[in-house]
């Protein structure tokens, strides 16, 4: 298990109540949320760096990336037909 550090976080009472409805492991839930935010931040920084070096992504590049991430409608309809 990774090393941990105990911290205190202040959240609105309403958020804490909803959080406790979602999970019995509040620390784990919050740790996963923080890790996800860090990944999003690092990815955004990397995409900015890439665009600074190579220019903005084209519509074709964005469509290809979206298809690779989410799959294409064409491949889904072919799979459903089989």
C-alpha cells in the first residue's frame, strides 16, 4: 500500500452528507477523486505542451482521438448487427 498522510479537509455539510450516502470509505473516495483530478491536470498540461510545439489539433485528429477513446458509431452498429 502507498504511504499515506492524514490531513483535515473542510467540506460543506451537504456534500459530506451526500458523500456518506455514496460510500462507507470517505477517505478512499476522496483519494480517488484527487487522483482523477491530478491525472486530468497532467493530461491538460501535456496537451497544451503538444499544441505549443505542433500547433492546434485538427478536426480530423480530434475525431480520430474521440473514436479511439469512445469507439465509433460505425463499429458499434457493426457489432450490434453481428
